[in-house]
């Protein structure tokens, strides 16, 4: 059975009620769709992967269950294996190697999207349009800023994509700026 974005959104909103987690999912979806277009990949699968990567987190936020519970649900509903494997790879503690462009991209944009959102929130305008790559790079060095965001994951993610951190930031920032009104930023 082929799934689409509407199916993904319904599943996401069935399991996730937190506005901030919904917005994070939308941000990661936007970054995934951006990279899918850039790489001439299947935008629907990439977008749905971004949208659903954390759909189970609100119910099962612990490493013992997330994203394993969500992966099992996705498998039972017939979502593509490549998507489920990519979602496994976004959780480094599972030890699942990221071997596909889909898996590497999801890992690269997940923490970065959260960090860029935090960067927008501290701007006087609270707008992604006012966030610049150089200021993001500088904030990455400030360990007290958005301290729950893994800097190592952002650095490793860029490396796995064969990009500099600045290039990775630039791409993700462009993706998020394109959907800023949806994110309220």
C-alpha cells in the first residue's frame, strides 16, 4: 500500500499533540523535502520520513522505546522499509548504520532544524529570515545556548552528507525559511 503525506500527517497528529513537536516535525519535513529536490530523490518518501521521525516521541520519549515503538507501528502499517531504517538511524544509540542518502540526511537535519528554530526564537523579530549562517555557526560554539541540541550530531551529520557545517546550515536554513509561516517563525 502506497502512503502519502496526508497519511503521515494523520498518523503524526494521532500520536503527537505538542505544538512544539508538531512544528519540529514540520521543520524536519521541510528540510527533507528540500534535500530530496536537491538530490533528485523521492520527495514524498523523504518528506514523510521527516514528518514521522519523532511521531512516537511524545508517548515513548525514552531511549528504550523511541524510535523502536514508532518503527514497529510504521512497519505494521506498511510504510517503506527504507524510511523505517532511516528513522532507526536518526537515533545514534540504536547503533544502526546510516547507509543511504535518506538516512544520512534525516540525521543531519534533525538536530540542526531544532537548533535553527532556537536561533530564530532569540532574534528580536523571532523570524527565520533574520537568522544567518555565520551567527548560527557562532551559536554552535556557545554550549549554554540550546544545550539539549547535540553539536556532535550536527557536525557528524554535515560530514556524512559530504558538506561543511556552513553548507549544511545554509541548506537547512533555506528549507526552513521557505516554510517559516507554517512554523510561526
